[in-house]
C-alpha cells in the first residue's frame, strides 16, 4: 500500500507560492486521488480544496511535501522551494541535507541548492504550471488608447523587485511628449500605500500605480504592448511566463530562473551588474545582481521602436510551445513520477 502524500503550503490568495501550489495539487489529483493538503492558513469556506484537508495532526506515515520555505516543517520528506539570491539561508542547509527529495522551479535554484547540500541527483527542476487562461486570444483590458505604447508590470513591492530602477529608466528614456504609459500593478506585504510609494519615486503622470487586485490578469497582459519585470533576482519569474503565454513581448533581466524559458530569441533581456551586497535576513547578508538602468532603457526603447514601426517583435512568439511545455498534464505527470519511488 502506498503512503499518502500530504502537500503542505499556501493555497489562499494570488501570490506566487499560493498560485503555484494550487496548480501542482490540482495537476496531481487525477493521478493521486488520495492526495491531501495541509494549508498554512485557513481556506475560504467555499474553496473546493477544503475537501482535501488532511486530518490533524498529519498521520505519521504520510509522505510530507513542503511547498514553501523548508523552515515551515523541518522534518518533512520532500521540499519544494525557490530562492532568489546568491545562496540559500544557512538554516535551510541542514533541513535539505536530510530531505529525501528536493524540488525547485528552475535551473538557477537547482544549482544554488546543489552548491549548499551537495546532492544534485536528488534535486529536480519542476517548473511553474501555466494556468489555462493565459492564452493570446481572449478578453483584453486596454488601459490607454491604441496610439499609446503601454508597458505594464505586476509585482509585490519588496526590496528585491527594485521598482525604482524601472521607474528611473522609464523617466530617463522617454520624453514627456512621447506616447507612453507605465502601469504598475503592485501591493505591499505590510499594507503600505503603494500609490504613495510610487509618488515618492516619481511625479511623472505617465506612471500609474494599480493598487487593487486585477480580477482577470490575462486580460491585463493582453492589453499591454510590452510587459516588464527587471528585478535583482528571480527564482522563476511567474508573471513573465504568463505574459509571454498571452503573446506579449517581455523585458526581463539576464539573470535568474526566468532564463529557463527566456532568451535573446524570444525576449528583451537586460544586462545586470555583478554580485553585490543585497538584503539581510535573520542576520545573514545575501547578494544580488542589480539590473543596469541604461540596459533597461535600451530594451524599453527597442520594444517601443518595434511597436511604433508595427513590427511588434516577440508578440505571440511561440505561445503554443509554452502552453505545451508548462501544461498541467505534463508537469503533474513529472511530479508523480518523482514521488512514486518514495511511496
């Protein structure tokens, strides 16, 4: 008899971990009907995944998969996590050394984890599952007239996202008379007013924050002329893949997990600086690679020029291949094959 798998993680909300966790579980259910979940927060009353709640405490012989930071459950069998800086936190190392299986979303993360625990054979890349709504055809939420070049970004206002650099590049590159707009769909983890945070960075009226949740993110992507996410590091780059799948040209850094699906032939890639001191977490100093502002400017200008000429480079570029590569059926099957030997 196979051990029951209990998937531990965040299932509520629209942030990266929650969205990815739900997709993985839903992809596994047809192959693993006994799969149960142990959410790290209370699910909404009408959430269909409530039917999958594991009894508490979780039975001792269950195979526990932690789809979050390892410290959430330091004695699990499998860990599925990402990290965005030069190395993983020290407190993760001993936990991962004792894990039977390690999953992560990108080659960037796999290499980082392997440097820390020295067990590359037990570390496997399982990418983000692309939800079905992210396709080129469908409703469009166009926030500016057709004669305006519209850039957009979706992110949480945290230090690593360095939004001030994208804002600076936009202001420096485009004269006030040029028909351009930059929409920033952002919120802050501590509930700070992101409209004020944007105003603290710029007085440019062409840069507009969107503080509210966008109900149909795919429609927002489709209404853009280019999507931009130039950060100091990405473990994967979920919104970049979503925008690309909607057929939108994307601008991102030449560093991080996004390079598993982005290259010079399908995206506008931005040069980055070398490793430099970044944030401090729990007393540990981590390093990151900041995007070069002049390179952000150059890629923005290139995207704008292509739009102005009607060339629209990279629009609808290879979207069918992306949907096949990152489909629920394919990735769910891959996870199942990785788990079965341990059950």
